[in-house]
C-alpha cells in the first residue's frame, strides 16, 4: 500500500494564508490599562514591553519512541525521523528523555501531563492537581484579557487529553476550534450585547449577595464535616466575585483588530496550523500570556486517508504496517510544531523574537501507547530564553527518577513566579 | 484500564488475613535502617521516623515506597550483608499493604455520615425539569458544567462532589437560561403551517449528484448517524434551517417511502439487515450549532416511524422543539457508510451502467448509482410542519410558578415563598425569603420591571446552597439518629428517581407521615413502580458496573464495524438495564446476575451473540425486531448472567484488545466484592506483541513467576482468562487476531486462587454460584452507598450483615433487597 505524502495534502494551503504582522497593539493596550480601575494599578509595575509567555502542547497518544529519541545524548545528536522536521530550530530547543511523573494508568495518566498529579491523588494536597498553566495564570490575573487560553476537545479516550486543571480539581473547559478562538480574541461585543453584559454583572452580583446570606444561615445548622464542605461554596462565591471584577474591566477595553478573516472549523488535522497561527496572534497582541493546545481524540487518521483509527494504530502490536501509518500522523504533528516555532521566530519583539520570550513545552503524558506506559515521556522545551541545543538523556530506572515537574518548576520560575515546588517536584532542571 | 486505578481508593483487606505475624519495626531495623535512618537518609529516605501502625498521608507514601522497592527486589541492595528471606519479604509486603489500606480508609472516613451533598449533573437537570415544568430532553442547561467527580464509579458521594467558582458561575448561567425559558412567551404564540415540496438541498457532498439526478426533488437519507464520513445521515429542510419560532409541540408530517430495500447488490456492502423495514427517526438540530448534515452536541431521538416499501405514504409525528431548532430526519437502521457503498456499487457493478457512462471517482459514482442503480434509502417527497400546538394556555410552566392567577407586583413575596418551599424541598425560612426579596429590591432600583425583578429572584433561589445541596442536619444537631421528614423524603426520591419529591411524597413529608415505617415502605414501592425509577436503574448500573464508561474507549471502526451499524453500544446498555428491570419487577434472585438461562435483547444483539435459533423469533415480526424482549438461553450456556453481556465485556476492554488483568480486576471488584490491592509502581508493563506466538497468557505467566507479583495475580488473572473467548466488544472468538490473520488459539481454562479449576464459561459460572454470599454483601454495600451518598465503612458492617441475612431468609429477591435497604437504619440516618 502506498501512503499519501502529507506534504501534498490540501491542508498545506494554509502556508500562504498565515500571518506575519507586527501589531502595535501591545502599546495601546497598556496605555488603556494604566488608565483603568484602581484595583489593577498594583500589578502594573510587572508589565513590561516583552512579557514572558508560556505555551504547552500535548497529544493523547505519545510518539513512537524508536523514531523519537536519538541514540546518543549531547549537542551533536543525530535526529531520528520524527525530529527531522525540527532541524531548522536545532539551536532553539532542548530534547529530554527520562522525565515523567512516575505514574501509571495509561490513558488516565495522560491527564496529569501538566499537573504531575493524578485526579485521584488530588484530594488532600494543598494545590490539588492544578496544572502548571493554571498556576501561572493565577499570577497573571487580570493583566491580560484572558488569564489563559485552553484549546482542545472533549472527544477521545476518557475525555481526551484533559491537560488543564484548576486547583479545585475541575478541568478547564477547552475552546474547541479556530472559529471559537478567533471570536474570543477579536470579535467585540455589540453595544447592545455590552449593555446586556453589564446588566448580567449586576444581576450576578446581587444574586451572590443573596446566596451568601443563605449559606451563612445554613452554616449554623450543620456539622463540622458539612461545614468544611460548605467552605467550598464560600470560596466559590469569592472566586466568582473576582471573575466578575475581571470581566467588568475588560468589557471596557476594545479587542484588537483581527489581522485575518474569520476562520471556519474543519477538522482537527486541517485546523491544527490555523490554531497555531491564532496562538501566535494571541501572544503577539498580549490577549493572553498562557496558551495550551491539546491534540486529542478529534485528530483522526481518516483525514490522512488511513482506514484504521489513531488509537488502534497506537496499539501497533509491533506490526510494521501499523507503525508506518502511525508515523505519518506523528510526523505531521512534528511538522506543524516546527512551523509554529518558525512563526514565533518571525515576530520581532524588543531585543529578540517572540520565541525568545515564549517558553514552549511540547510532548505527551503517554510514553509508549502500545504498552500503555507513562514512563519516559516525550518532552521538548523550546524558546523562552533558556539555553538550548542539546539532547539531555536523564537517567531513568527503578532507582533513579527525575520528576518532569522539576522542569515545570524551572519554567514557572522563568515565568517570574517565586516557587520552589510544583506537583511532585524534588528540585529544578535547567 | 479504569478499574486498575479506581482500586487504589479501597485497598483490599483480605490480603493480610492469611499472613503470619510480622513486625515491620523489627524488619526495618534489621534490614533498612543502616542506610535509611534519621542521620543518613540515603536516597532522601528516612524510615526511622515511621511509626506503626501506619497513619496519615506522609507515612502512607513512605510505606508504599517500601512495598514498591521490595516487590521489585531492588532493596535491600545486593551488597548488603543482611538479606531477608523470601518469606520475610512476602509477609512484610502483606502486612504493610494491609496497614496502608486501613490508613487510607481512615483518611477517607466521614465518620459513617453523609457529607453535605451537592446535586450532581443529572440530579440537577431532573430537578429543574420537575421544579419548572420544562422539557429538557434537547435543551441542556448543564452543558458547560464540569464533569462530576466520582468515587468507586459513584457520582453521588457527598464528600467527593466538589463545588468550584467555575461551577457556581455555571449555576448562575443555567439559572438565568432556565428561568428566562419558563417565561419566554407570555402571550400564546400563533400556530403556523409550513409545507415544503421539492428544492430539497442536500448536505455538501451529496449536493452535486442530487441536483443532477433529481434536481433536488427528494430528500434522501442513506446511512446511520454513527458513521465516520456523515454524508447522507441527516435529512433536513434547507428552507427551514433557522428552525421553529417558539418553544412548543410541533406536528411533523412526511410523505415518504423505503426505496430499494430489495436490491441486486451484495448485502455486505451495506451492513444493513434488509429483512427489517426501514426506520425513520427525528432528531433536533440547530443551524448555529454546526453543520446540519453532521452530528451536533444535542440530538436525542425524539420520535420514529416505520417506512413501508411501495408508494409514498404520509407519516405523522409530534415532537417538542425549542426555539431555533429544526427537525432532522435520520435512517436508524441505515447502511454503514453511503460513501463506501456508492463507490463499491459503482465499481463492482460496472456492467449495470450504460457503456462508458461511469467516469470513475466518488463524485461520479454517486451520480451513476443514483441515475441507473438501485441504492437503498429512505426517500421523502414532501414535508409539512404545524405548530406550536398548545392545548391549554397559560402553559403548565407558568402555572407551576405563578399559580392560577396572573403575576401582580404585590404577589411577589407569595410567589417566591411558594417557589422556595418547593426548590429547597422543605419550608423556606423567613430569612431565606428576605434574601430573595432583597434581590427584587436591588433589581427594581436598577430600573427593571417588577416581573423581571421577580424572575431574577427566582434565579437566585436556584443558586442558593439550600437548592444545590441536600443539606441534612448532622447527628450532633438533630436530636436522634434519624433523618427528619423532609430529608428522608428527599433521600428516597433522589435514590429512586434522582429528582425532588413529587407532590404526594412532599405532602407526606409536610405531615410527617413519611417517618412511619409502613408509609415509607408503601412510598418506596410506589416510586419503584413509577417509570421515573428508570433513573435508578440507569444511575445505579452506571455506578456499580461502570456502564457510564461504555464508549469511553471507542472500539475500532475498522475491526468492529457492526458495533456502529447495529447501534450495539446503546443496545448493550439497554440489555443490562432491561435485565435489571426484570429482576426488580419479578423479584428475581440477585444471583441471576451470576448466571441465568435467559436475557433481554433485540435482534441486533441476538446476531452479535450468534444466537442463531432465536433469530427466527425476531423475523416473525420484522418491524419489531429492534424491540427488546426476554429470550431463553437454554441452548446458549456461554451467555446468561452479567459476564455474558456485551456491556460488561466491552467496558472491561479498551476497544482494541482484551486484557485478562483488567477483566480479572473487574470481576474481583464487582462480582467477588474483593478488590485487589493496586499494582505497585515500576512493575514492568505488558508490551503487546502480536507478531509471533507470544500470547497474553505466555506474558502473564512470566509475570507470575515473580513471587511478589504472583501474590496478587494468582487471584486476578484466572477470572480474567475465563472471559478470553469474548473479544473487546463481547463477540465470541476461538482465536486471537494477528493483524488481519488468525492468531493463536485461545485457552480460557485456569484455576481460581482457591484451587477450583474451570475450562469453560459454564464451569466458571458454576464457581461464581459457589460465592453467593460475598456477592450479596457486595451488592448490598453498593446499593447502600448509592442510596445514602456515602461510602460504607467498618462501622456499618453490622447493619450490612443484618440486611444480607434477612435477604437470604426472604429468598434473595432484587425487590426485597431494595426494600431492606430503604427500611434499614443506615438509610434513615444522617
């Protein structure tokens, strides 16, 4: 059987419709922000011309390891098939092996990729199973219109990648496609809708006052265990009040002008480059500083004219025919990631490029899908001002384990947060 | 893989029961503390500070670490002088595992009390429906709610269900949506008539051929909706795509017939059973929710009719549509894929086409087959729509809130009081009504009408903790050990209906009558007989058997096409539910779950299970072949009982291959009631290799050669092997697949850890029937957990034992068990 070469595929038409605009939006936005409400003044000092950004991309089924990890570590490693698309960016990323969260649970453990903590273990931990992006988002707060953007889908095995979690153990609902992401980023509310939004803020405010009263009277009637549970409710009320404040502020600030026409949703395979482009725009316009992208259950093999399902191929049973098909799907993901890095590089910002100010994590919570293992995960870190260019093979056996969360601690520190611990970390990396 | 993870929550106690005494402190002192004491802490591990018995999370983690290292044989290191014997190691592992299990249990204990329980998503939806008189089948106010947290697959455990800021914000949004929906039309909307003939544009892929061959004269439906390409599975009226103007009941009339049920082609091309008449269904669609000829998030089957061959006839259906929804027509038992079928027919039957007419390619394949061939499909010639039809006005949803009188500003407090009394499932306090009146005051001050302000206060009630929590005063507060009348009524209602008490039950709570055992008993039977008890059947099976996860690991479309064409997923779930309903209605012994000489199924399942002699029964009335019925399995001893059901067999596989470990764990958990300890960290995983002769059995046998692995796997693997003849979707097989070829023969014989051997499914089921008591205990505990919204704990053991004993005396009937659960003191305590 002959495989269709992805490069001849129509999805590459996007190459020419991409974006390479230098938008002066950053400046005007910050001016507006400075004039805005007093509650935000305190955080203003943290704002600089080139803020640090964080992007994390994860897929559901990992990468075929023999074609992903080079044979020897160091700066002069030879690139196997799946890394080849990244050759132009060799100096801009670090490849890791030997990192993971020491979990098992196959597809379920994929959900812990960015948190390091399984949902079932979240209870009793001070930060639950909050993911790295959401922790970083808390520090950004209302400085940008969106504290973070979570892009992905609900479909797929056990609800898809499910990478992003709040500290209360709920999944951050993903933005499903380019159309919705575009609207979020660029489409302003009409005056009519805006008035409605303001009224909704008022309504929610008065409801919160009323239910807070109910909660206080309930508190007097119940037991200690119940009271602890009711505390969640009080915390939630405060949380919604904060959200309301944030929404009120940004409702006053117009969204940036869209540099491309509104896209339609097609399918995850064809939409992937478009989603990457929109992430670049979101970072470039400082609409957000944190974005995550899940390549999940709706990334399907049939869009490559491959009959077997992606999940079935990942259970390749070491059959060469299955592996060949699998590599087509994975290679495409690597090509699009490479194209994303290219785009980030092409945007000049301050004394460097957007990539210099954006740390980009790429990988998966799945290590070997054929055996459902989550040890030795595929992990690449690009950009962000780290020193790159190497393949770091970290020792991993029964007695040696370096938590992937150590890398996350380094990233969070680079992001400007004063943390020395995250998830199950035991130190830092890099 | 889910069971493997969930068992981490409740470690087995049975592991420790056969172990001779071993003192962990002596073991550690002898073999470990040389390096891992307070001073050295080699590898950052200090075990000197560990005290026994294990207690608290840090100690649990340390103890688990010790277990893992011992299982792997990594520690003590080779070079250490003092080496423990194999027996010492095994005993220590068992002792620590037991202690860790107990420590975890006490960590999770809620003191045998139900913790303030939030309504879960389905309870919220049902309650809103009853409270407001809305039809929410195709309008889901909870669509943005986060997934509910579960414990042991249960979705209604008080201390597990979390409330977050995000969820509270969603409560605010949902309350706004549903209250505005209640009052969306204050005036009766005018009834309208629409008629559509011709100009039936079809979804983009079919447009060319339909324009060219039919000039859009017909609306044609070809395939099932669960198909990857979705080219011809939804028929919709393009001129009516903006949908109906108002919520209401609509009459849909279709002039339609079945075309080419009798065709000259190979049946295999379609995957359809042409013995059955064609079934046409209606689902709602929204133009703003995605393409109308593709799947949309909300599309329940609203109604269906059977379409005959021959001349087109009028068919009438009445369905509830929400504003903006347009009806879409589906072909319930259509073909697997119209694209594949068009292509296969055009290419395989070239001699049917005029010479040189077919140019090749899928686009022309559609054209040539429609023009010259006999493609099976449902053909609609004309569509008439009438509505919204209201037999009474004002509608029930207005009456239910406003009463018989219209709204007047001075009635605001009275209306809010009436509503809050119902919403809070008990009389609302004066303070609570004052809080709602405050909302009215503020909204009036902000310039809203009295009516709008009243509506906004209703929304506040729906976000109040008094509504979203089942708040039972704890034992310290309530004088006795018993629930109050309103709390008991709610508990019964949420147990059997997953919704608020109906007026009859509420009246018995208001009068206090429900506290009388005879009344509770009578109400339990009334609720169980009501169709709403279907909520219990589905909700409980989702929790006990994890049927909720059916479809989480979708079977591969290439390997298991029938799963999609024959709608096996929903049929699987329905079989298990119908079976359970049969047990309930006839008070059949619960041991029918272990083995039975009957089941309840439809023709698709009978085909899937290869019950050939039963097919005739279904063919006697082809139009009813999809109806579920009780059938005898006298000739099919491999089926019968839970382990013969596709639901269980599919949910314990990953859609690609089977694993005796996963299925074995499932049986230990859900049939034996003895969940195994979770697997230790760092065990070498099984890397499936389907190239050569290594079978899963060879691989697992190697694993079991390790003593410490064998300790658990000798219990787990055998029941899993018993089911190996069932493939990942529960079909019977004799050989493993190897790519597209036949692989090694399956050996499903083994012996349980007790030494009892089996070599076939009937023999295995014999052994299951030897373990009736543990099964009865497990099922009782599961039911109690579901009924009370809390985990059963050691403290509850006495009560559980009592129920199991009484159940045995009464003949083990399923209805009796429910009665014993409801009338138990556990059920009636906070």
